[in-house]
C-alpha cells in the first residue's frame, strides 16, 4: 500500500491516478475488514434538468422588464468507500449551468458538494462522528437545512463536525459549522468566484431528538465580513446571535397530526445594537388514508418577527440561521432578495391552507394558499415598496411524479397577488418543470480490487 501512495504523487496520467487511488481505498478496506461481511463500494449519478419561467417577482410591476426564461442543468456524482466495517469515506461532485433563452450556454463550476469521513462507531455503541463537507437537516428545515444559500439549489452542504449519540429513543447531535462566504477549503474546477453566502458563518449547536415527537436545540452563530458594501441597503454589520427553541409533533387522534415549533433569539450587532427576535409556526393536518386518492388537508400559521424601525438600537428581525431555502415558495425567494437577501425569511406572518392527494400510485398533487403579511413596512426603495403591511396572496400548485427508481420530476405553478406592502400591483408568476434521472449501484471491495488490477 505504501508503494501505491508514494506512486500516486509521481503519476502524470489522470486515469492512472484514479486507478491508484481506488486501489488504495480497496487495500485499506481489505486490511481493516474485521467481519465476514463483504465491504461494499457504493456509487451514484444524477442528472437534473429544469425549465423555468418567471415574471414580476422583483417588484410586481410591468414597468420593469424582468421576465426570465431559462434552463438549468445540474449533474452530480458520488461514491462511498468503506475504510473498515465502521468507517466510510464519502465524496461527491456537483456541476450546474444556467442558460437563459437567447444566450449561449457556458460551462460553469465543478465543486465538491460532499467530502467527509463517517465514523459510525466511536469507542462505544451509539456514539458516531462525521467530519467534513456534508448535508445537514433537522425537523422541517426551520433552523437547519441549507448551508450555501448563495448558490441557490445547486448545493446545500455544510463544512461541519457532527458528533452524535443515540441511546434508546433519544439522540443528540453536537455540531460545529464553518461556512465561508466563498470556497476556500476544496479545489474548484473552472472557478467562477461564486459567493456561497452573504457573509462568513461560524456556528456551534446542539440538537436533541426524542422518538415521542419532541425536538430541542440551541445554536450560537457568528455572521461576519459581509461582502455587500456598507452603502447598500442590504448591508449587515458583524453580529453574533443565540437561538434557543423546540419542536413538538403530536397525534391527538390517528388521522390527525399537530405540529408546532418556536424559537427565541438574542445577541448583538456592531457597533452597539442588541438582537431580540423570535420565530415559529403551528399547523394541523387531517389525513384520509382510507379514502380513494388518500387526500389530506392542512392548515397553519407561520410567523417570523420583523425589525421595528422605531427602535434603531435594537434588531428585532428574525435571523433564519441556516434555513434560507424555498420552503414556502420558489417565487417569493426572489422578492425577498430586494429586502435582506434571497430566501431571507423574516418580518413575515402568513396563514396557510393546503390540500393534497395521490390519484395515481406514481403521482402526488398539492395545492396551497398563503395569506402573507409583514409586521412592519420595509424602508427600502420607494419604487418597489409601499407603506402597508399586507404582502399579498400567493397560490401554489405542484404535481410530483415518480416513474420508477431512476426517473422522477415535478411541475410547479405559483402566482402572487401583491398587497400594499409593494408599490406595484401586477401579478408575479413562476412556472417550472423538472425531470431527474438517478442511477445507483454497489460493488464489493474485493471485486473492485481485482478489476482494477487487470
């Protein structure tokens, strides 16, 4: 194995280097194997194609020609290599190109969206450790879901350490997160110097989960070195914020599910502002699984505090931490970009009504209505924002289809009827169609080793 490692650095043939690296992983797996179970290499590939068309989400006015038609092509490839019976190495690459109609398609970045080592047992049963670039999500993604809000839906990763312990029906995750505003840890092919976030992000957190339906968490986060200039209305000074909250899921009756989550925030922002904010939601779902199409109904309320303009020395606006993603709307994330940033859910109060059904085994349908309000008007560009607090009424329709284990996709339509929160009063529209092809497989480490030696 040592000869393979030293020979790797001397090889000038890329295909030879890949073969040698694979042999190193295979040899390491064979040397560390402690059971009779064969160690398996797992791999996968995914291609996603999206066509999108949207109009007026930035200002809800036909005076500005902001209609866009575009295609988005994303490809992903990944591999999990066993280093022992309890240790795995996982690596994944990602590339996404966006092509607007009428423009030439140009090759974009190839990035590492994952690169971590997974220790599934550390010293004792139930204790595990994952170190490196990885995806993290908890609950409904209200606090923790997307670590790279600046690159849209291309990636969601965190540069993190996750030490988890599970015992009985309880588990706790201790998290350390370091997400710079642009890539500086792993190489990027055809680097386009993309911003992955609006600022450098560092966080420590603990997330407790109990199988009975209770979750509790605490996060301490620092947001520093914003790339947006201070002259911009979106500039945020350096801040640190504490977040303490919990989530509860209960089934009062077999067909009913009640869910609620609430969190409070405190901290400070330079030079002398204090942070006092809150956010939460509650919704009730009624399922009809014994009926044809298995329909369901859901009603809920979501609220995230806004910044009171009458208290300049205090920041009351909810900080979405690591949840800047299109949970409630693909259209409205663009509207929010004119406030504090894309997908920056804050100063928001909305009622939700949802209905869904599965008329076919491979088809799921969902309809949503949101009555959206703000706690305070936004003191931004008067050509975009009005003096009221009614954001508007949003309609949402989505069809998800799963053809087989390889093919799936969806069709999506959204419209926004703006209220007096905005100066413009023209309808915003977002339409998308998506198709995804995925293939996965596995091969025994011993078989792969023999194939590479041939």
